């Protein structure tokens, strides 16, 4: 149960520490997504594209784990 508590505590802490500032800055920039935020914040279309690819890459591994767990 401590292992699962760690998986719950880390995202909640990250949202509490980073989420408020990220939301405030996103509203100021009119950014709807994380890649939009990076593209507008750093004024770099390349960084927005790289962020999009990174999000897709990480979500693929998340979905593979979900489908494997569902199949079992």
C-alpha cells in the first residue's frame, strides 16, 4: 500500500506546486495545451512540436501498459 501511496502522492504534489503557476501563465498566454504553452512561452514553434512528440511518445507507453493490464 505504501507503493501505491507514492504513486498517488507524487502527482498530487506536482499539481499543487506546478499546476497553479502553469494555469495562471497559460491563461495569460491563451494556451490550451502543454505544447501550446511551450510554443507561446518560449516563442519557438520547434519547441511546441518537440513537446507534442514527447507527449505522444509517453502516452504510447502508458496505453501499452493499460492494454496489457486489461488483457490479463
